[in-house]
């Protein structure tokens, strides 16, 4: 893994992260928001992998495993919230759950 | 004589105990409340015995130095002489009987709602403040007691605070008496500026040496003291609060608004008699105020429908007699009438309380009627109290005290004031027996349940006995404290005047019987409409003083206040709340509750932080 410059990998990670962030902010469908979150987590994971490969260190791989575990936990909680949202509001529009305004 | 302090300590301990444990059982609260004043009464009796055995000389007990600022020294000192011991006897003696009656009354009055401890805490505190008022050896300590009784009066008038009208009545009493108190405070400042001390005996000793007879400053000082006394004693022009003060429980009306607090003004003027003697114009004014007030209050009492308001106006009227006595220089007769009035007026109030409870909290005399058969005891008590109030000759205590005032007035050459007093006596007979006839005679309109039990019977019967000639035989040790003011007249001349006032009282009784003892058609027709109706309304509103004060003082004040609602100070002051309000609306707009908005703000914040870290 010496051929590919680190900038390419990091650039891809940043692009993925921004794509996920954009999806998170513009989407109103909760399911798509959860998917955007997954994309952002994977972007972070990719950044760790690229950095680990660049410095020949195992830390990046370890962090990626942690992120995968985190993503799994997050997905299960997120889907639980999604079900609750649907149960309470009969919709999965995230803006419906905006009752805690000042 | 360290016993003297105990008269203060017992009620104070009672008040503190009742305040610290407001949730104690009602029976415990009643026992503590009545027993603490009972102990004070016992100690007062012992003090009287020892004081008399030691020759009855004035006695000073300095407890500690209260205030010491530069040259200004005030001691917490108690002063005992014939006048203060008489007042102590009335306060603790009559006070204890009323507390005992209240132990019966409040059980029936509260009926499950809490507040027994609160009631007795205020009542005990009142006794402490009233004793301080009469025992203080300097004017500042007297003023502490003066304000203390005012506070307790406010708290007890507004005792049933759930009803807004009662809270307003308490406000009214507090504010109007406060107007008088401000004048009294200015009078205190004036006396201190001139004499450099507030010690009453020193003041009375120095006043004739510093001020010539009729000195302008002496007149001002006496006038300020008089205005203070007018506020507390509900005399013209500060008399409007007393009738509304009947919103409190009936024992409160008996203790504070009949027997003790409202007579504090009489005590104050009698205590400061040395100042008034060198200000004869103001002393004359005292008599005129008393004479006019006794007529106004008497007329108002003839057109009331609430039993307590009838008695309240009669109290104002009787205090008018005391002021009249002070004005004509009959100092001892004023204090004598003060004591006798405390007996028969608390008897009338407590009996009225008994009748009110018996008629299930009904206070309108026209809804009672015919209670003579069901409430035999109350009927006779009311007859005794009413006779004493009307000063029916020979058998009642009121006859001896009121006659002394009238005789002293005429003997000292105040024929007009004597006439005022005589007309007042006539009106007194009419309204007193009007009340009795309407309540106890005629057809029965309600079913009454007579009160029973020792706390109900004992105070009423003792007060009834004291309201007869027995009470008039009590000797007051006032010689040497107050000038007697009594003029020894020729026996036959004195007898003629006594017969005149007796006949006037009896004619008033006869007229009340003629008007109110039958079908009452004459009065009913006369007051149905037209001028008769208007006169009735005029008397019913106590000659319209509330209306007058509203137009002269309250409305102009509100007008000025409204005019200044939007001035430039208001604009400047409003900047601060405006800023706070704008900040609030700005921040609450940020809290939109939208998750996506929060996410964006969070990332924007993270981006800014990152930028600062990288390029900062």
C-alpha cells in the first residue's frame, strides 16, 4: 500500500463524510437520516484505515473494528427510535417530533 | 418586682410556641393560647398586690439598653404607675376572658379548617405588644408596642384571608392607622429635637419649663400626638377603618377593636397629659373631635344591619366620649370610662359572637329576630351590656363612668360638649335597644342553638357582673398620676344633671321600644323611599366619609399616578427588562425542537472550532 498517496484516501473519506452530513441535514425521512449517519461513520472508519496503512500501524484497524461495533449498536437504537416515532406520530418525518421547542 | 417582666414573657412564650409548631392539635393550641394570657393575668394581679403593699409609688425597671447611637440612648425600660397598672389589669384581665371565650368560639368558627395555632399566636403577640405599649417608659418603646398592636390588628382582621374583601379591610385598617402613626413618629422626632430625650417622665417634667403656656411648638407636638391617637382610636378624621375591621373573628373585635387597642389613643393622650395642658387649644380640639365623632358614629350605628357593625360604631362613639373627657380635662374620668367600656363592650361583642354562632354565622340582625326564647342567657347578657352602653341609671357601670364625663364637661365650662354628649347618650340608647329588640324580639326567623360549656359561660358572666355597678366600684389608683379634673359641685346641682342624663337615656330606650318593639311599621314606611330612604343610606354609610375620602384623596392620587405611567423615567427603567425579554425570545427561537437544525448548528460549531485550531 505504498502506491496510493494518503491525500486520495483522506479526500475520499472527507467526501463521504460531507455527503453523509448533507443527507443528515436535508433529509426529513428518518430512515434516510439513519443511513446518512452510517455513511458518516464509515467515512470516519475509512479515514482510520487509510491513516493506519500510511503509518504502518495496527491502531487504525482496531479503531475501525470499534466503529463497526458502534455503527451496529447505533443502527439498532436508531431503528428502535424509528419504530417508536412511527408508533407515536404515524409518520417517520423527523420534523414531526419537534415538540421540545422553546 | 421582677415579676413585671413575666407578664410579657408568658404571652411571648405562648406566641413563639404557637408559631414554631403551627400544626399542633387544636386543643393544644387553645390551651397554650388561653393559659399564657391567664398566667399573665395572675402575675398582673400579684404585681398589683405587691405594688399596692409598697405604697403604690411609680416604679421603673430597666431591662437593658435597647439603642445607643452617639448621644441617642433608649432603654428597654418598664414604667409602672397607677395608669399603667390600670391598663395592665384591663389588658390581661379582659384579655384572658376573651381568650377563654375564643377557645370556645374558634372551635365552632373554624369547623375543621386549620388555623387555631395561627389565631392564638397572633392574639398572644397582641397581648405582648399592648403590654409594651402601656409599660414602656419611653416613647420609642411605646411606639414599638403601638406598631406591634397595629400589626396584630392587621393580621387578625385579615385572618380569613381566603375572602378578598377581608384582605382589603385589613389593608384599609393598616393604611389608615399608618397615616396617624406617621404623624405620631414626626411628633416623636419633634420632642426628641427639643428635649433630647424620649423618656416620658423626663419629657413631662421638662415640658412646662421649656415651653410657655400655649407655645407654638407645644401646640404642634400635641397636634401630632393627637393625630396619631386619632388613627389608632378611630376618631375623626381617621375613623373610617373601624367598621370594616369587623371582618376579623368576633373575639378579635372584642379584644382589639373594642377593649384594648382602639383605646390606646386615649392612653397616649392621658400619658402625655403634661404636653396637652400647655397646649390648651389642642386639648380643646381633642374634646371637639371626641364630641363630633361620638355623634357621627352614633348616627351611623342607628342604620346598620350587621350586628357587629352596630357595636363597632358604638365603640367609636364611646371612644369619642373618652376623647371628650380628655378634652375637658377630665383625665381620670376618661380612664375610668376606658376600663368600664372595656368590660361592657367586650361583653357585647362576645355575646354577639355567641349569637352569631348560635344562628349559624348569620350576622344580619333582620334575619335573626325572636331569639329571646331560644337564647335566654345571651338575651340577658345583651340586656346588661346594652344597659351599660346606654348608661341606664344606678344599676349599670356605664352610668357612673359616662355621668362623670358629662358632669366634668359641664363643670369645667364646656356646655356645648356636654350637649353633644347628651345627644350622643340619647342616640346610644336608641341604637343599642334597636339592636336588642330586632335580634331578640319579634317573630322568630331562624332556629338557634344556644352555646354551652365553661369557656362560653364563664367569661360572659364575669364580664356581665363587671358591667353592672359592681364594675364601677373598682378603684383606679390614678391620683398623683393624672390630674383628677373632677370639680366638686353642689350636691343638688350634680343631682339635677344626673337626673337629666338618666331621663335622656330612658327616653331613648322608650323611643327605641316604640319604634322597634312592635311591627316596626313606622320605621319601615319612613325609610321605604324618598328623603327617608336617602337619610337611611346616608347614616348606613357612616355619613359618607368613605365616599368623601375616595373623591378627595384616592381618585386624585390615582389620576396623578395614571398620568405618570409613561414618563421618561419609566422609559429608562424599561431598558433593563426589555434587554432581558429580547434575550429570552432570541434564545427560545434557537430552541426550535428540530433535530436537523440542531445537527447543522452542531457541525457549524465543530467546523468553527476546527478552523480556529488549524488557523488560529
